[in-house]
């Protein structure tokens, strides 16, 4: 059976791509952000995942307003990044895992999530930047990916409760996968931020810290919020929190918080990073 | 019947990109999406009016683009993720655009962010500014 090694949630601000390109990890502005990542990188190196299942939001690279799925699952053998028009360099292609993708799709549809399936799909900065932060150094990616996008561009958005249930369903799919892969679940975006209008620059640190705390032991607490609540409390683009909720919900049973980091600002955004491990993985290691 | 966006209208300084905005801004956002190609960015920079004329946008939308009036573009249906491609074509970051929209200088906005950002307190509700 497959092993779910844990989940990592991380911000994906485009400016991180420029900072990586220019090697600004030690720059005084960037250092407090990048300093959060080595513990997550070390955990990944020890957990040795073969596959990353990634919950994220496409910002118009693959899906535009002509056709905007609420949830879409990649089922391609390869995923490419492309010019998003805002000047960050593209990254090497990712290998897919079509058999696992279709197993996830079959489980989701059986659980009444009517997802869009994509045998061709471009992946944007919301996937590539967290990958680059967690597997630094460039070259070929050491994991295959299963990308899962959630509409965050055009309201009505799904609710946090729906995101939570989506994550649970993906978790059931992974737990029932007969392969022997080691699987990590990623959730990208957030935390509080607003890019547009007179309220741009909005940051809600108490709300962010409450969410990071709740995600460890009581993630269901966050499902009482609506998309409206998230816009009010976390900013117009703070609804990306839903990818964190989905990733956390994919883990079976109780979890241990391995690492957490929070820094304001990266550009307009409160940047967060968390690493979770299922208690079952901790017990298995001790045995 | 109250519309979807009505529930969001109490949030100050915020335009939620809903069906009304998406329908209004479809071609403005299509223009923005065309800027994902380097040759289109070059063509736009070479002749902005001529380039915009290819898209069935309203005159007000074209003028807002020419003026780089991002709040106006948002009001006319632009979505910030797509509008940012205009900013990038001009060599400007998201932070620069955000500063413009708030009416602050880029330096003042950057300082506000370094100091922790715009606080939630007082920016949750038009009807209750104490929240």
C-alpha cells in the first residue's frame, strides 16, 4: 500500500520566483522568508516522497474565464510551465503519474465531486514555486506530481467546507492506492493578502496564526467560514487558504506539526509554511 | 433578489470578481491574457491604441488601460491576476500596482508592508468601521 508521508503547505507569491532567479536568499528583505525553508527541505529529504499531490489555484495559465472548472485534476504524463506574462523564469517539466491521477479522479467522482479531468495541463507559479522552494537546486524534479486546481479567480468559489471534503476524498484515494509509493500532499497559496483596490496590503496576522494553529488539531474548525468570511478576514486573495485546508484534510487521523514558519511581508502577502506528519508515520518510525 | 456580490459590498475597498464583473470584463481580461506572449507584449508597447483596437472592449476600458488606471480597470471588470500582466509588461511588480491602487507612493506602501501591512482592525466592514 502507498504511504502518505505528510503534508506541506506554503505560500506561492510570484515575487519568490524573481528572488530565486536573482539568488536573493540572503538579502535582508528576503532572508526572514527563506530562513523558514531548510527544516522543510530536510524533512522532505528524510521522508523521500516519490509523488507530490498538489492542491493549488491556477491564475490564468491553464484555465481562463472562457472555461473555469471549480476543481480540476491533472492526469497527464508530463506537465509544463509557461510564460505567465509577469517575467518569472519557467522551470523544467514535471513528470506525471497518470495511473494514480485516474485513481484519484475515480475516487473523487465516486464521492460525488464532479471534477474536470485534464490529460493536458500547464502548471503555473502556484505549483512551480513551492516545488522550487521544497526541492531547491534545479535540474530534474525528483518526484512525480498529481496537480489538483481549485477555482480561486472567479466567484462563486467553493466553500472551505467543500475544500475540506475534497481533501478528505483525495486522502481516501491515496490510502487505497495499491502501489508502494511514498506520497506527500502539498497545499499552496495564502496566507492573508489583498492585491487589489483601496484595501490592498491588507494583512490579518491574528487570523493567519489562528488558522495555522487550527490546522494541526482541529482543521474542521476552519470549515465554518464561508468564502465571504475569508475575503473579509484574510483579504480578497486570502481565499487561497482553501488549498491548505484541502491538503491538511488529506492526511489520515491525527497529525504532528513538524515545522511552521510565518513572515510578513513577501511583496503584498503574509507568507506561511507548515509541515505535518500523520501520527501513524511517527509510530511506524518508532517501531 | 440580492445578488452574489451584495454580500461582499460591506467589505471596504474591495471588488469581488463575480459573474457581473466577469461578464463586464471578459474582453479586457482577454487582452491581458494576450500579454502572456512576448511578441504580443512587444506589439502592445509599440502601438498601444492599435493593439487595444483588436479587442472588442469598451472605449472606457481602453482608456483605463492607456491611463494605467487600475482601480478603473477593476471597476470595469478587470481581474487583478490578469491586469498584473499589463503591469509586468511595463516592468512593474504586483507591489507597484497595489501601491497605485491604494493611492500611496510605492515607497510608503512598501514601508507599510514591512511594518506588518494594512491591519484588519477597521478594514473589515463599511457599516461598522470599528470592526
